[in-house]
């Protein structure tokens, strides 16, 4: 390979200024496998992605002169000045194939709850080690003008003045800037219906609850339970206005919606009493099959089940479930399919674990024996090195085969299973993109 095919390493100085390094190529980590990145296995950094400097860590790069992978501690342009690795938090719709390569130095805290894709510089711009899995522009920030969001907020205040869920979503859209909240006020695509303050799992990377770690939560968990009427009001505004609209229980700012069945079940009935339009969806850990059946009978259209692994022991090590097991999750999938609902797996990826042969084999086995309509390939927001450690304690696993190869293996074995990132409306469930990576 010639020098021009590699992408340059990018690093940060102590002030967080990001720059590229002459003479060094960027390196991506796929678990223990470190490899210099080139222009063919990277893409232009997707619009809306963010670059992050990783404190208390040192970059691992490829020295082009010595043709070796090495750690660098100092800024080659300013001797004595420390430098830090840089990672990409890719926009929704893209899944990382490699994580940023670095070494921790001294005693460090885990990284905050984001994903840490490998990134470099070539062809006049940043390049990301990622593949695109969804082409919809649902969370494209260019389509979410601030004026439009503010206008929608004013309109909803008049329309639903006393609705606490509407007020909660305002905070979501205006204070935290979450795309799902903004889309409710812009009346497009999918509206969130956060409901539950409780959960029966303790995920290592739970965004809204970290009870036994010093990792800061990236979302604040909802601190009240909306009534069924409040939920139905918000959902109906969205479903009546939006063509092919989706409303979803189970958001990053809540626990698991199955623990709020007492309000969700009547809310679904209220919605379906008023309209057949749109898709009602549940994002969940799928821990309670009997509750899933109740919600399906009430009018739920689709179920999205979050999994970090298809192997029970690795699932348990990450989800740390209480009062349920992996068998319950699979039973929920089967019940939803038998009922005629559309079932998606929200498959939380970190390269180096998700692309281990044992994990791909387990996914293949699940898909061969239980009907699933779609896999949503998502980046797991968790410190990658700590994740490899936690999963490696369960079983070390074999050498990863590469995220692209993993995706292609599943695509070839199950050509009728849809790949994507976002929740499709029910009208598009049958449409399958047969993309290879
Ligand atoms: S299932 Fe969801 S709400 Fe519950 S601990 Fe895991 S991430 Fe948090």
C-alpha cells in the first residue's frame, strides 16, 4: 500500500485543539486488532458527527517511516506538550467499524457514555471508520431549523397547555437539543413518549441511571409518570398530522416502559379508539412477555428489543437483569411475531466484540430460529476498552472478523431481514434495502 492511501492521524493538544500529524497514519481498533486505516475502509465524516478529545489517554498511531504501530506521548511539533487521542461520535444512521486506538495512562475514569469511532484526515476532510446503515434523514440536523422548533413549541403550548408530557418534551428539544424531541415539535417522523421512571435491568451503559458507577448520565430520567390521557393527547397530535407518523415508548430519558404498563396499556387503547393512523412502537428490554401480550392486544404495532449480545451470559453481564432472563426476551419476540407485530432488534455494537465469530454465530442462530423483521445496527455508547474487559471476563472470544464482514455475513444468510438504524413506519416494514458493506 502506498503512503497516499493511508489516512493521517488526528490528535488534540491540552486545549482540545485538533490537528493532523505528518508522518503518522490513523489507527483503528477492532478489539485487540490494531490496523492503520486507509481511504477505502473509511468514509467522509458524516454531517452532524462530533469529534471528542479523550483525556488521560495517549494516541496509538502508525509511524510511516518505521512502518510500525506505536504510542505517542508528545506533540511532535511542540516537544514536551502532551497530546491526546481523538474519536468520532458518528451521526445517527452510521455504525462504527473501528474504535479510536489509544492507551490509558495512570489511573483514569471510564469515558462518558458516547461511542468512540476511529477518525483521521485525508482527501481534504475528516474520515470516519464507519458504514452507513440507514439513508433516512430523520435526525439530520440540517432539517431541524431552530425557528421551526420554537414555532412548534408555541403551537403545542396553546394546543396542550396543561400536558406535563408536552412540557417534558419541550425540555428535551430546547434544553438538551434531542432530535427525537425536536421532531415532535416539527411534526415529522417519530415522536417520543417517555413514561417510565423504573427499570428491571441495570445496564452498564444506561444513559439515564448509573447507580453504582461514577460515570455521568447523559440523559435525565423522567421524574413523573404521565397519565394515559396525557400520553394519548401527545400521540394523537402527532399521528393525526404526520403522514406515516410513529410514536414510541421507551426513550433514553426513561427506564423501561414495561414497568409502566398501567398507563401505557390504557394510553394505547385511547389512541386506537381515535385513529388507526400511524405506528405505535415500544422500545424495550422485552423482559415481560405477558405484558407484551397485553400491549399487543391493546393495539401496539411494533416492538424493538435492545440487545448488546445474543449470548445469555454476555447479555447478563451488560444488562444485569433483575427478575427475568434471556429466555423471557426471546419469548417476547416470539409473542410479538405470532401476534403479527413487526419486531426489530436494537443491536448495540462495539467493534471487537460484536464482530467476534461466536457473537455472529449466535445472531445467525437466533435469526434462523426466531423471526425478526429488522436489525437496527447501533453504536453502543460505552467506554470500549471497559466493555471489552467486561465481556472478556465472561469469555475471551476469538479474533474479530471485522464489522463489515459481520454485516455481510448476516446480510447473505438472511436477505429478507431489513437493516437500518431508525424505526420505520408500518407502511415501510416490507421494504428491504439489500445493501452490502
Ligand atoms: S434496559 Fe434501558 S432503562 Fe433499563 S437499565 Fe438498560 S438502558 Fe437503562
